[in-house]
C-alpha cells in the first residue's frame, strides 16, 4: 500500500491492537500479528480525533468524522442481532459495498442502503463500504 503511515480506526478483535507490538507500518506496508484485527486508514485522512464514529460504542454515533482527502475511505456498518442500524458516515459523492463480512445476505435496498448522511444496515448484513469518492 502506498501509505507513509496508518492509524487504527476500529479494532474488531478481542485481542488488543497495540502499535509496535501487534500492528505497525514498515517498508512492506501495514502488518498485523497475534490476533489483532481491525480497520486501518492512512494517517491524516480523518477530519476528527479519537475513534471516528465509535465514541459511544454504537456504530456511527460519536467522535470524529471521516475526511475526504486521498479518495475513498473504507468503513464498516454492521447489523448485529438482525437489528437495523444507521452508521453516520458522510458518503460524499457515493458509496459502495466492497466486502460482505456477515453470513447474512447483503443486498442493496433490502439489507443495506445509503442516504445523504450515511449507511443503513439491516437483517444481519455486515460489511465494509468505500465512501467519500
């Protein structure tokens, strides 16, 4: 990846993701180890501080917001327990599902969709979305 630096946007693993120990950047790019799993982004791309969109442990309800520098950003929106969730990610000029991370089917208009201010997910659909293009 062409990044000079990265930041952990959201930790998805129970194992702690600690920079320099379980993840970091080197000449080969971003690496993770010992069960660390999460969403990483090029450092400097977020408009706010902290853990964007995860300030109160609900998707899209808190902290900073993604910026638009450097093209699209990859974010997650997850319907857990088949409940509808709204993830407040400004989607700029569009968004698209790039990876389904659930066993439940993700179909646009049925189990996920987009509004001007974010992404909604329902019926157990969990995925990673490219936003801000």
